C-alpha cells in the first residue's frame, strides 16, 4: 500500500468537505441563525485535512488496488465523522446519533434519529440534504474527477466505488467520465428544483428535496415527509425518483441524442417492468382498505422504496398485511446499477434470473450451449459467480445486523427491516422504524452497528469486507 498517497487523497477529501460547509454558512446568514457551528466544523475539517493533503508531495503517485479499497472506505468514514460535527455543535444531537445521521446522509440511506425535524435549524436541514446529494453520485467519483490534477490515476477508485457486475465508461478517461456524470447529475437536480417550485414547493423545501430526491436519499424538511405537500408535488417527486433510479450512463446517452440506444437497454426494461408489476400488486393489495387515492399511494410508495429513496406519503403500517408483506422485497431489490440507489440492484436480479433460466435449460439439454446474455452480449461465468457471491455476502451482513438488533430486545419485524433498510440504504422499515417512526430509540451500540451497515451497503459490501480480511494487510 502507498499510505502517504492514500492519506493525501483523504486529506483533499476533507478540504472539499470543509468547502461544502460554506453552504450552511450562507444559509445560516440568510436565516439569521448562528454561523459559528458551521465555521468551527469547516475549520476542524481543514485543520485535519490540509496537512494530510500536503504531506505526500513527491511520493510515489501510483494507486494500487488495495489503496483504492482503503481510500474509498476511509473517505466514507471520514465524511461521516466530520459531517456529524455540525449536528453536535448546534446542540441538535449528541455524538453517536449525530454520527448515525451523518452516515445516513452520506450513504443516502435516509434513516433518521431527528424527532422534531421542523424544530431543527434550517441551515442544518440544508446541510443534512446536501450530505445526501454529495453522497448520491459518490464522494469518490467526485474525487476521481480531480485526481488527474494530482497525477494520480483514478480507475481503481472508480471500480472500488462502483463495483457493479458491469461497469460502463462514457469516455476512456475515468476523470472525464466522473465530470460528465456530475454534470448530468447537477442538471437533473436543477430540473427537479424547478419542477418542485412549479408544483407549489417553497424555495428552501424545493432545494432540499431536489437534493435528496436525486440522491435517492429521502431526508425531508418535514416530519410527514412528502405527505406534507400537495399531490402535484408528490407526482413530481415520483418522476424524479424513478429517473434517479436509472443508470446515469443512460441519462447521458439520452441527453447526447442517443435516446434510442438508451431505451434498448435490457436492465431499463426490467426496471420499468418490475416497477409496474409491483405497483399493480400493491394497488391490488389495497383494494377495499379505505386508503385515500390508492393509485397515488401505491405508485409513490413502490417507487420510493424500490429506488431506496425512502420518502413516504402515508403510514403503510396501517395498510393490510399483504401490503406490508410487499414492503420487504422493496427493501431488498433496489433500482438500476449505475444509479444513486442502493439495494441488490435490478441488473444483478436480472442476471440471476437469466442464469436460473439457463441452468434449468441445461437440465433438459445437458450438452446445449446456452450462455447468459445481456444486451445481446454473453456474460462470463465469472460475472455470474460474482453476482452469486454478492447475494451471499449481502444476506450474511443483513442476517448479522438483524441479530444485533434482535439481541437488543426488538421484535423480528423491527430487527429484519432495520437490517434490510440500512444495508439497502432505503430509510424506513417496519414496526418500530416505520415511516412515522425514527431510529432514535435504538441504543448507541445498535446505532453504531447500523451506521457500519449503511457504509457497507453504500460501498456494495465487498469494498468494506475486504478490509477485514487478513490477506489485505499482508505485504
């Protein structure tokens, strides 16, 4: 490992985080709230970050695979720790809940320990939303975009940050890819802000919700989440949640005049069909349940949970048991690979289903050559094997987290859904952590474990797990 170089990259990340805290400083000035907590937080990030950033000048500039895993995991950990400081300095949360809230923000999970959201300082709510927006496209992808300025190659970081089964690059240079993805992300966020304003949201709410919708994060400025706003706003949020759940490479193709190519994507077809099928199932489960506007409720909740955004417009804890049963796969599946969503990702599910179909066909025709295909191309057995291993690792982490929550005295619905929603970066769960509840009642030890689960889920399990392997630390 090139530790000096790793520390330099993490140092520049903290410098960037300090700069980002200028946003709540401006917001506090506009709102007439205290500026000092955000100045102090930014100063702490600079004090720790700048010496690290300047410490490795002249060091070897080669970034190895082990460095990538270390830097990516360290980046999310440091961002969560330093991102928690404003919550503490404003007196809003104590250290462990503040760490949980910041981790939930940067991992775009949306689980919260804030019990009186409207009572929190507005500048802090903006910082809370901004952490999700920054985490949405990925702090590391943003870092990759500037690594070429430092003479550091970025492909290793890109792969560690987005370790999906198939990595599509827009350009031969990862830095160019990251920049273009960020421009697309910024442009669609601006469109979401304008659409929310037109639908009736005020400027502050529209900005916060544009940030958290495009990040598929789910932090809201209201305790009632999107249910506090009129139906027009809810439909706008549905549209942008679905868009944020799409692979951003497809957005880039559409915006550059290659819409026909994007619309032929097999995963996009599967994602749209899965969404439509689950909406119909949810709508059928709500028949005769007395739910106001069941179509809107079904569409909103399915899209919100499938894209791992986690907004809500209703308390689905009061829905029929079948409807609540449908919530569980929504906490697990996730949207498209290459999106800001968490979960298993629809591409992995699609490849697994096709692998199952191919395996069944081989039982009937043992000598037939029937490879798994995606967009007309055969997928190697190594990729399929990797998908299977990911499923196994994912479920093992979920099971371990559920045991921790259950050992703290919680019921099985709370334990299982807490594990699923944090590893999947979804937000709400069932029972004690339903859409009208929060995570503040969990003891500090459980909050710390669930924070680790959020980071593991955001980094798609292996990036974090590999650090626990003794082989990683051997020379």
